C-alpha cells in the first residue's frame, strides 16, 4: 500500500492500476466479511446496547437530581420498580425538577418496552443456536452476553488461536519493544467492537462474584493489580475460554446445571414460549431446591481450591542468560 500512499502522482486511474497489479501478483490478502444474518444479529445487539446505555444515563440523571437536593437514599431495592416510584413521587422537589423526573420516568417506561422487543427478537434467534447455548454454560454469561459475543465473532474458524480472538476484541495489552531490549506492556489496545468488549467485562464482574476457578483468578490478580485490572484480566480469560468451547464443541466443565437450566428457561420465556402450568416440574425447578444449589456451589468451590493449589505449585522460570544481553564486546 505504500506504492499508493507515497506516490507523487495520485489519480484514480493510477491507483486502480496499482491495486490490479498487486491483486494479480497475489499480494492483497482476503478478509472475512459477515453474511446478511450475522450483520442483522450485530445490528440487534448494538441497538440493545444503545438502549441499555440510554436507560442507565436517564437513571443517573434522576439520581443526580435527588442528590443535588439532598434527598436521602431510597430505602427500597429499586428506585424505578416496585415501591420505588411511589417513594420518588412523595419527595419534596421544585416543580421544574419534578417535571424533569416525570419526563425521565416516562422515557424509561418507553425504553423498557423497546428493550423487551429487542430481547424477544434476540432470544428467538438464539434459542436454536448451539453456540449461544454452549456459552451460556459459563457462570456469569447470560443470553445478552452470549448473543453479543457470537454476533461479533461470526465464524469461529477464522481465528486459529485464542490470542487472535483476544486481539480481535481489543483485550490484549500494547507491547513496545525495540530490537532485543525488554518489552514494555501497557494498557489494552481497545481495538474492535466496543460493546462486545463491554459485555465481556460485565460478564467478568458477574463471574468474579461466584465460586469457581474464575473467582480464584480474579482474587489472585486483584491482590497485585487492583479491581479494575483484575476484571479486564477475567474478561480476557473468558475470551480464551469461549474460543476453546466453540472450537472443541464442548460445554463449560464447571457449569452449574441448575443455573444453566434457569438461563435456558428465561431465554425460552423471552422468545415467547408459553408458561408451563400444572403440577409437572420442569428442568429449571432444580434451582429452587436449596440442597441442589448448595451441592453445585460446593463443587464450584472445590474447583476453585484446585486452581489455588495449582497456582501455589507454580515455580518461577529461570531468566534466560545472554538472550537479551547487549553484545558490546568483552571487558577486562
């Protein structure tokens, strides 16, 4: 491409001839382009992400109004659902601030309807997708995250290694190195789809709260680097895990069956499946039994302890002698 960028005479005819010569010589690599179905899924996921961000922005504005007028924290769990709106309506506020809050609440109700429609369309597409159902076996990955990851990936076979997928999501650190000198690692590159990377970080926070190897990994990184870097490291670990699951066609080894059944049933209800009534219990009923939940949590805790024992057995590698030492001659 330098032949085009650094040419002294730049016209469409000359540039087209240069591209034709490069194509004839086989110097132009081919790139993967998503099909129409993948593009439609990407648009759905991107629209849902925008709606969620808009709802979060409106909620923050309502909280800022209450904070500016020294209104205490809402005693209820959710300010915008349940008994929260009644408490919000009883707070003493100026007329203009009251009108602004009412306008934000109406907008939140409208966005909730749009979000329900988008979730239903995404669930209808993902209910028969084996890849999405496989990713949902990971603790912390729900339908929105799994569908967003698959929409961003498209065809997993175009990534021949997990590091390629990590770089595609922009979760790899920047590396600066000159010659044989030491490499300096910086922040993540943030190249790629920002909403898919944000979903992975959101799933990382959820996975870090549940017992399992991912929680042990989060705690180990947090002790050295802090919460934020640990969450990004777990997101990178999730990306590597997704590549292995999709490439090998296997479910997550430490999946919790009752939790996966709850996710699957929620996806079915979002897709418009009828509710099952009667005395017959479905597969998601196991999550309501405390003994089964405790048993699954115990297995996940044992996996976490196994990971911790594995880390304690690691031994530091000896530094390579002479590999990066400058060759300045012998000194006496």
